[in-house]
């Protein structure tokens, strides 16, 4: 199974916006953007929502049938490991292998020695087309990279082979995620990681490195734009080089995790993928949930009352909700609106605080990030929340579609 050049992850916490998401893809395709949807949901999200991996396949298939979509589409088992992959195997055809728990743990010495032999030919001053300065690769450099990533890539190999045994090699797409590390990977580290992946025999088609800066959930990129541009440019050159040198899939491309709402880097990404004629995968899992909340706020009445309650409960359980996401949120609790004030907000005030419009004086990134991780509160409401989505389907779906098409798909790929 070969992945297409441009793919776009459309996570959907409550499995109600498949058609709205697919409409955004169709609008993009009508605008000349050849992009394909990937519905994704992690094991953690399933455990919170009390859903199953099969539910994502049902939602995707139903949306495709309802809108007569004839292109390729995928269901991503997002951030899975050997302990969590099994329930995803029947329904998924895209697997994001998450090996964060193994990063930084040393591999056996004989494995390190074997890897040194594999990459010895690249040691010294290595010229990579597209990168101005040659890469300096020493034995010490290789050993440091192996100490950090080799065991993790070996684990990715074990996960991949487990899936392959059950599904067959040609029936799914493999992504390897190495973005959950303490520092961004430089070009040498990314090259060595790809060499490790090739050595493991993983037919990787998307790779998710860690970039410089903060990729916090649901808000804009925070970091040095010039440094990000340099890294992204170099990563694209490294991937092109690794495809040729290591025999990796010619469809191999970068994957940007927590990619939703990173508006300031979209022009950089757009320009560079076109300069390199490169593919791209972007994960935008949380965007749809927040657009649902905006839609309910705009609906007024019971919908507005419901999302006020979501915020108030999220505020009361801030520490508990934020704990699992500490590395990807940055909430200044002093800037969270007082729940007593939120009780009296109008539809426009609530939606204005939540909608990600940097120029608006009403926009509150602390409020937005807390609601991003506050979907657990809505999940605890059960049918009360999902019935509100159904009762206000038109306004909710309008927000979902317009947000994905106008604010994500067009700026990234258009």
C-alpha cells in the first residue's frame, strides 16, 4: 500500500463529524489540492471516550459512502505500541508506531556495533544535496544517536512485524514517531534514525521528527520561525537522500504532529514542500472537537449552557486534565477566565474567546488549551453531549468544514 503525496489527519473525538471533515477534503480537491483524509484516534482517546477502534472505521466508511468520495482514505491507529496495538489491527490501515518509552534507553552493545558497521561508509564529511554545509558524522556521533534511538527503532521493528504477521505487508501504511524527545533532531540524527529504520526492515512511509519550538495542542507554533524553516528544509533534503541511499520507500515523507492551528509555520511548510516537490502528512486531531464546542456556543440556548458547563468543570479539574498533556500544553492559569464570569457570557463572548483568531482581542489561548484537553468532561456527559451535537448538526458541521478547509488545507497545501 503506497500512501499519496499529501495526506491530512482528521481526528474526531466523538465520531460525529466524519462527513463535515470529508467535505473539507472535497472542497480542497475541487480547489485543485490533491489531498487524502486519514481518520486517527489514539488508544488514550478511545479509553476516555469509551469508544473502540472499529468505530473509527465505521465513521470513515459511512462518510465516504454518504458523500460518494472515490479517493483513497485511511484509518490511523495513532500512537500505538505492542501493548495497545491488537484492537486496532482489524480496522486500521495506517499505524503510527510510538516508541517514546524506549527513547534514551541503550540498545545491546552488539546491536550498536552492527549499526556502526552499517553506517561506517557515511562517516566523515558527508555531502547531502540541498544542505549547504557537509554533515560531520563521527563514531562518537553515531554512538550518541544509537544510545538514544536504536532501542526505540528496534521496538518499532517489533511492532511493525507484529502487525505484518496479522495483516500482510501490502495492506497498511507505517509511520514512525520520534517526536516525543527532549530536543529536536538535527539532520545527522534524522539520517541515522532513518538508517536504523532501514536496518530494521520497516517500510516506513511517514516519519514524525521533533522540530524546534513548541507544538502545543490547538494553538499556534511558539518558537524561532527561521530555525524551524532551516530544520524543515534540511529534513526534506535528508529524507530525499535516505530514500536513495537506504532503499526506503519513494513515498517517504515528513509527518507534522500536533499540526493543528500552527498558522505561522504553514507558509513555510507550503513553500518548502513545493520547492522540494515533497509529500507531507499533518495530524490535526484536536481541531474538530474545539469547532464542535464553538458551534454549540453559537447555537445558544441549551448548547451554550452545555459548553459553559464543560468549561466550568474543566476549570475545577484543571490539574487532572492537564497532567497527561504537560509536554504539549502551556496554560497560564492566571489567564483562565473566572467560571463565574463565563456563566454570564453570550454566545459571541464564548465563541470569541475560543476561536483561534490571533488578531481578535477576545481570543484566549489559555481558555482554548484547557478546553482542548477538557474533552474528558464532555465524554463524561455521555449522550447529553452527543445529542447536543446532533440537535445542532448544521452549525457545528459548518464550523468544522470551514475551519479545516479555509484555515488548514488551503494554507498548507494550496
